[in-house]
């Protein structure tokens, strides 16, 4: 038991995800860090360059002043000037009439490398005049270092502000997402009265709106399922009550003599009604399963429709309904499942016969499409849109007109879809409803997802 628990919890710990707030903070910090580095490099370069130019100008001015005053000063005054300049990290190189230089060796070497001209030698600034040269390190010249330190400090503060702003932004964005996740998790327990927040950024608000729309759709779907189960339970209870009652009457000897055949026929009819309802429910449940069989074959739709018409002509005549058959003069070949297509026609014709009063017509027509039209009461525009939803019409009309099991039209719609076709509902010229079936052309892929290559040809699951 402990081994199984350790195994099941290990992937959860390994797949632990970082929070959105952390990711946004890290992203803001990374972007700010790159911006700080680029800005720091550019700013430091500009500051150092500007500082060096200022230092060179200052050193040039000092060289001019020293050149003018050295000739008028005595030895002691000149020594004091040299000491003052050395205190500013400036070396003085005296240049004699014969070009001989006197001063610090490093400074003399820099002046010689400069060729006796003002300029920059390595990290040293050199200013050469007629009898003197000044040499100063470029790095310590002017306020450059202090400016660079100030810029780096400001950039560090900006980096800190970016991290705080990213953290706050992540919290702000993540809060409605967490609330939405909590709502979705609570919905998984069965509650449908909660709503996710629809505020914050547009994308976050869209997620909340989508979750709310899903909650409404689930509530409607569950309500329809409850209504469907109620209607199916009612349809099952009626024949079961009849079968149970007549069976008890036979068992108790209440029914005898000439009444026995009549009671037997009634029990058989109710049992057949139960069998048809259970079969429809099983077929409807199997439509979404992988093992639902669709056996394709080349058929002539004229023969299939004519065969169905012979059966339904007799059934319509028994009820006093006028049955009409419309066939094209030439054959209508198709590659489909004749058994499932006949099931579609039987379902549509059974629905039409149940609603069509005596003396009114029912039409079975074949052209480029298959069509079943009736002269019954018809449906409203809203009803045509929901005609193929399970139990929708049954729940609406069970007290005002004859209804079936509540699954017939839903089963027909699923079968036509599995055959690769479409079915639509609308008003009929005869005054009732018209159901139009459009099948794919010969050679088209039939069935959802196409044929399974692992199965025998002509079979689609």
C-alpha cells in the first residue's frame, strides 16, 4: 500500500508548476535586468567618454597656466606648483631647450610615446607645451568614477522597483485566475450556482466568462437529462404496469376463456413496446461508442425506399392516413448502410404517423435527398431547432399531443451523422413537419473519423 502511494504521489511532486505571479515577477525582473545592463553599459561609456573630454580640457587649461607662470616663478615657487599638481595626480615633466625631459619616469615615457604632442597614451592624458608637459591618469580624471557609481546605483534601484512591480502585477493577474480555478473545482463537485469573476485583463475576463458559460451549459444539459430520464421512466412504467397487471390477472385466474388471447396479445404488444424503447436507448448510447457498427454497401435508394413504402403504406391505411410515395424515374445508387438507413426511415415515418390525424397525408420522397413530410400539427421555429435533442419535444408536448419515447428523433440524428450525412427539420407543404436527409455522394468518407484501417472493408465504427 505504501509503495503504491509513493508511486502515485511522485509524479505530482515532479510536475509541480510555478505560480503565475512568480513567472510574471521573473519575467519583469529578467526584462528589467537586460534593460539595466544595456542602459548601464551605454551610460557608463558615455559618462566615461564625457568625463575624459572634460579632464582633457581641464588638463589643457592647467598646462597653459603652468607654462605662462613657470618662467616668472623662482625655484621654490615652481617646486610648490609641482607638488600641488602631484596632489591632483598630475605629473609635471620639464622640457629643456635641447629636448631633455625631467620628471617621473612613467610620465617622461608617456610624453616620449606621444611624440612630443598632446594626446592619450594608454590610460594617460598628455598635454605638451613649449617647456613643460602635464601627465594625468584618465581613470581618476574628473568625476567619472563617481558618476558611474551614481548611475549603477540608480539602475539597481530601478531593478528593485521592476521586481516589486512584477510581483504586484503577477498577484493582480493571478487573483481572478485563482478564483476562477476555485469555481471550476467546486463545479466538479456538482454545484452550478457559482460564477467566476469577469474582471481584470481582457484575457482573464474571457476565461471567467468561458467558465460561466460552461456552468450555464452544464446546468441546461443536466436539466435536460433529468427531464429525459423522467420521460423515459414514464414510458417504461406504462407498459410495465400493463404487463404486470395482465400477467397477475392470468396467474390469479381472473382472465379466462375467450379473454385469454386478447390479454396475451396486449401483453405481447406492451412487451414489444418495451423492447423497442430499450433497443432505441441502447442504439442511442452506442452511437458515441467505438463498437457501433456501420456496414457499408452499394445500394439503390429506390429499392430501399420502395421496400419501406410497402410496410408503411399498410400501417398508414390501417390508421386512415393517406400515404404517398415519390420516386425518381432513374436509380439512385449510394454507398451506405441499408439497415441503418432503413432504421432512419422507420423512425421518421413512425414519428409522422403518430402525429398525423386520419385523412391527412404522409409523403415519403426520394430525389437528391430523402424526405419525410406529414400533414400533422407541425412545429414552431424554435421547435425545429431543438427537434433532435433528446427528450426536448417529448417534455414539451407530452400533455398536448401523442408523443413517443423521447429518443426517436435523437437516434435518427445520430444515425444520419454516423452515415456521414445531415438531417434538418422544417415546415412541410402538407401543413406539418418535413425531415430532410442528405447523404454523402458515392465514394465519400462515411462515418465520423472515416473508416478504420484496422477493420474489414465496408465497416466503419
